[in-house]
């Protein structure tokens, strides 16, 4: 971020100096962007494939999602409140942090019937 501020510190009014500084920033800071994005995408894919293999069908995914919402409902409410407060205060770092936490609370759940889950339901009729 300091590099972008340094563009404004150029002492001359020549547009060549500004352009050179901007292209230096792009060449140095953003050159590894595609590499790091592809690494992150592959990591997300591998983790999600492992988690998806634990589920035993669409009914298990749906049931697990609803159980997760019930389990995390108080934390979801608190995080959503913090998210709203951060937005109204203009604190965007806290806003993004709370948004990521909210997405994690909602979408990160384990199978309700998987053997690796210690609180797993062995008989789906027990949940009723």
C-alpha cells in the first residue's frame, strides 16, 4: 500500500515519472498474483473434495446444513450484528473480518451421519 502512496510523492509533474512508478508497482507487486490465486484455488478444491466425500447424499448435506445453522445461530447473530456496526462505523477491516467469519460459520459444517463426527447420528430416525 505504501507503494501507491509513493506515487503521490513523485516530485515532478512529468507524466512519465508517474507512469513509470505505476508500472513498477504493477510489475513488482502483482506479478505473482495468478500463481498465488491458483494455489489458493487448488487448496480450496482439495479441502472441499475431502469434506464432500464425507457426506452420504443430498439429504445428509441438507440435514447437516440445518443442524449447523441451529448450532451456530447465536454466533451468527452476534457476527451479523458486529458486521452491521462495522459498516455503519466505516471500519472496513472489521467489516471484512466479520464477513469472512459469518461465511465460515454458515458454510463450514461436517456431515451429521459421518463416522468421523463424534456426535454423528447413526440412525436418521433418531433426529426426528
